[in-house]
C-alpha cells in the first residue's frame, strides 16, 4: 500500500516539477522575465529619459490631459516655487528694505533747499492722479496676496492660526484674480498718458552720473521726469505687462497653453513680481518719507515751486514760460480772504 502511494505521488509531482522549471513564478527563483512582464526601470531613469515629457495612462473621456500620470517638469517647478522663489523674493524685498533703512540713517529726508516758496504749480491733473492710484492700490493688494502664496505658510500661518490663514488666503486669491483687470487697464492708460515724457535721452546719463541729487549736493537738470522716474515708469509698464500676460495664462488654465507653458508662466510671473515689489518699495519711500514735498504731486496734484525748480527745473521753466504760473496754495488764499 505504501509503495502504491509513493508511486502515485511521483506521477503527480513530475508534471509539477517540469512546470516549475518553465514558469519561474512557481519555482520562486525567476531566471528571466516573461515577455508580458517587462522589468520596471528605476523611476529616476524613467524621468531622465522622458526629458520633460509625461507618463500617460489610458482614459475613456475626451480630455486627453486627464491621462497624465507623471509630469516630470512639475518637479522642477516645485523646486523653483519652494526654494528658488523664496530665496529670490526674500533677498530682493528684504534687501531693498535694508538699503532704504541705511539710506534713511545716512542721508535722512531730502529737504527743499531754501524752504518752501508758498506758491504751487500743477504737476499732475485729476486723470493722471486717479489712474496712478488705481494702479498703486491694485498693485499693493496683488503684491500682498502674491507674497502670501509664497511666504504665508511660513510667516503668517504660525501667527494667526489655520482658520484665519485659510480665510485670508481664499479672499486673497479672489482679489488677486479679479484685480488683475483694473491693474492691466491702469498700465495701458499709464502708457498712453506718460510715454512721451519718459523717452530716455542724454540728460538721463548726466543725471545718473550725478546720483540724481540723492547722492552729493548737486541737482542735475531734469525735465518732467528724471532718469530714476523713467526707470520706474518702464519697469512698471513692461513688468506690469509681463505679469499681466502670464497671470492671465494662470487665471485661465489650459486656455492659452499646456501645463509646461503654465509652469513657465508662473516662473516668469513670480520672478518679475517680486522684483517689481522691491523696486516699488524704493518708489514709495522716495515719494513719501524720503523727500519733502514729493507726496503732494499725487495727492493734491500741486507741488511747491521751489521743489519743482530743485528736482525738475527744465519742466518748471517751461511751464512758467507757457503762462502756467505758480499760484498760492488754497489754504493761503483762504487765510488772506479772512
């Protein structure tokens, strides 16, 4: 009986042993992969081979973009957003604040030499001032909401907590998207209003060589806008155009370009934006705390005559020659009437 059982066991085991030799998955010691199961390459090698392409699957819906499983370019973009942008933005913004602090401590506020004349001359009309404040106000909100996307989790979140940070970020996103339209309109109007007065010329080189009167004691000749203001103007117009175009590509995803184009748009949008923020910090400082009488130009539209002669002597002389003489301030007239 035992011999019969052993013989039966051998008959059953022999086919199984032969099958195990031809099927490595049964034997547990695979010798070579089957054609249906190719070896899986290392992920990094796959991504390197793709060279910015994508790994796609199969889908049954019309939108082929939904088939993307891996988009290797996203890794480079994430590295840029989390590391490079933070460094560039931090150095640009904090560096500018540090420079302005040093300038304030060493130079102080730039005064009107000889004191205020007590008579004013119109520098900007109502349309120019209204457009300036539309661009300025929208830019400030766009800048703050944009900075929150990069630094908010590290700076704001620990201070105000997750609920408040979520609300601020959500409303900031809405403001960022919708205020892009009046900002763009203001940039276009600014170009139409001031382009003719901001064409660079030879006097700008002299102005720059003399430090624009900010360094030293000289006051180089200047027309309606000096070289520094012309630089601010073209940075605002060209930089504003760049952030507007790339911003619309992000606001309307996949409408103008694919995912790679959107990633490139975000890189351009964010780098230009943080550099513009740094430049505008200097512009705001000079126009408010840094220079006596400068803020009047964009508030009342009237600037003191001595201020105009000191900083924009060619423009002031031309305005006076046209019969647009300086007038006494409104408060002085009211006091005289009393």
